[in-house]
C-alpha cells in the first residue's frame, strides 16, 4: 500500500512539473529575470550613445528625488487617478443599479456602455483629440464655453481623465452588475415594506452589500490608472505646451528608456512607480476594514 | 405615480449616457467621409459629409499598407491566444489538482508576476528581443505573451471548481494523469479557455507601447501602433486619421457585437488587467 502511494506521488511530481514547466520557464525568462534586471539596472547609468553601463550606485535614486520633472509626473499621474477612479466607479455603480432592474433594452444598454473596452486606446484617443480640437472640434462647437481642452496646461490632464472615464465605465459596470446579482432580492422588499425609498436602499443595502466588489474595482482601477500611458501619449504631442503638466510616470519611463536612451534612469522611474503602486495598494488594504463588509 | 416618474428619469439618464458613449464613434464615422475642408468648416458647422466619399479610406489603406497591418495583428492574436491557452491550461491544471514538491513556491511566482506593474519587465524584454534580432518581426511582438500568469491563475480557479469525483472515476477506469487531464478535465473548462482567449486577443489588439518599441518599422507592426505612427505623420488631416481609426476598430467591434456575452465575460474575468 505504502509503496503504491509513493509510485503515485512520484507520478504526480513528474507530471506536475511537466505541466507547469512551459509556464515557469516563460515566467522566469520573461518576468522574474527582467524584474531583477530592471532593479539592477536602476543602479547604472547608460553611457553616451547607449554604450556600456556605468555603475552609479544610488545616484539615480538621489536624482529622482531631486528631479522636479519626476515629481511633476507623479503629481500628474495622481491627478489623473483621483479624477478617473472615483468618477468612473461612481457612475458605473449608478448605471449598474439602474440596469439591475426590470428595464427594457437592458442588454442593449450594457452592450453600448461596454463598447469602448474593445476599441484600441490609440483609436479612442485620436477621436477624442479631434473632439477636443480647439478650432474645429465638436465640443467647442456644441458647448457654450470655448477651451483649449488638451493644450491648456491647467485642464489638459482632466480632459484626458474624461477619456479614461468614458473608456472604463462599462467595464466597471459589468463587474458591479455581477456583484449586484449576489444581493438577495428580499432585502429590498423588506426595506420597501419599512418605507425606505430608492436612495435610502442604495446607501443602506446596496453599498454595504456590494462593498467587496467595490473594493476590488477600486484597487484594480487605481493600479491601472497609475499606469496610464496610451491616452497621454496619443493625445499630447511632443510639442504640446501641456506636456510637462500631463506626462505620467510611465510616459516618463518610456521617454527616458526608449527616446533618450537612458535605460538606467528609465528603470529607476519604473521602480519608483512600483513602490508607489505597492504603497497605495497596502494603504487600501488597511483602509478596507473601515468600509468593506464581508458577509 | 412616484415609481413611474423615477423610471422615466432612469431611462432618460441611460439614454443620455448611451449617447455620450456613441457620439465619439458617430463623429469618427462622419469625419471619415468628409473632405478636409468640410471637416474644418466652422461657420456653418458641417455635421454630415456633403457626399459619402470613400477617398479617405482608399488613401490610408494604400499609404498605411493596412492589409499588411491586419495580417500582422491577426497573426499576433492567433499566436498569443494559442500560447496562452495551451500553457495556462496545462499549468492551471497542475496547480489546481496535482500535488508535487515546489508547487507553492512556483505558484507564488505566478502571483508575484500578477501583482507587479508590467512596465518593469519591458526594458530587459526589449534587450532580449534585440539580442535575438527579433525586432520588427512577429516573434518580437509575440515574445512577452508566450506564457501568462493571469491565465494560469484563471484556469487554476476553473479546475479547482470541478468536482473531485470525476478524477477518481477516471483514475479507476485506468486513465493516467495526461489522459485524465486531456479527456476528462480540460473539456470542462472550455468556458474559461474561451474567456482567456478573448481577453488575450483584445489585450494584444489594444496594446500600444510594446509594438511601438519592438516594431518601429510601420510595415511590421500592429494596427494600434501604426495609428500612433500615422498621427505623427498626418497630424492635421483628421478625415484621413478618422478613416484609419475606423478601419482599425471595425473588425473588433463587429466581433464584439456578434459574441457580446463571451466578450463581456471574457474581459470582465480579467480582474482589472486591461
């Protein structure tokens, strides 16, 4: 008996490793090694003409902390996230609550709201840039006020955040709809008998019961928003006066690493981003005790 | 009465949001058929093109070599989906159902990859691709998508949800591990495989930074990164830019409208990775 178990264990060991081997080799070569390499690289300076690596110790990090451009980019990224995440979550939640009722055309609405998720951000950004065009754009023609939506350094980052919200509402909404399906109908019926209106029900039943989903959506949206790149890269040209006030950390990383050829400094910027995202995630994990109700 | 008026309000809001979602697409279509002078006329503002011309489409298809871009993008999607589904199903099964030494350590590497922002991998991945002389080739585009930590996690969850008895029964019938996996277990995770496939396809189609870095040659690159390049060249010819954007979007939109349920489920299970 004992011997048989051992043979089976051996067999499972063998096949287990055969099955995971392609994935593990890939992960080590494509992710684990590159991660360590990037951290390693952040202690080097790429020589002139991209030649040779010169060990500079913590110099890149000291430079990052004294670099006004990096701080500004971090601030731009945070501004983007502060607008994009709460608004896209709030709008998506309200839409999900609407669509969680007996509504005619429910699936048509869902299809429309989700549509931007299957369109390349490059194309989305091109269309919005055209809508925002200060001379010929639809927005300045339709809206009562005329603005330089994407070239005024004061508002450009918010204009980009609007594109981000527009793009992601449907996705957040689908996640909320899935969460709402779990909320038992009789809770609402009981509340209605007690005379609670729609708004009271929303704040006292829906929000607490859906808070685990909300937490998940907020955490993942913050991580994604902190990595914003495509929209900014596409909307803001290199000679746009708003560039300095809109470029994100990932934009800066891309610019240093692949335009200016300073991979060492690019690596440092991305390690800083990693730390910032980790910090924000940990803070939210701690903060969740205050508002997330797990049944 | 109160109920009825609030329902009307809900419909009005839903229709307003729908309009907000659709107007940019409508404007893209309308602009794509206009001439440059129509698109830049302000007084009076032109909404519909005077004539529905295909000139802009013809120009950009020729200039951008769209046929080639389509082939590149479809090939990339096919290869990425194949690699992701194959490797993730195998490893997902092993992590869910087999007991072996080193499993937990290996799985923690999978989780680590999922938690780390993807940009941290890009510089070394690019250095590897250029050492292999795979820049401006399909292999360079494919490279970071050979395996998938997220897919492994997704398929592991799917296998964990299947009843134990099935495997026991298969084993008693004399199936060995690969047979059990292939004929009994993996067919039952088909919906997760489809979800992963769709997610992988949409991700590969939307991705911008990697193809820009690894395939700067606009003939070898994907639709998304070619759009970025084109914007730099035709900066102010919006009718042509919109025509190009429309050509790049249409196939995915049509597929989405045909397979909405699978698309929404596939992307929604991605858990914020997109």
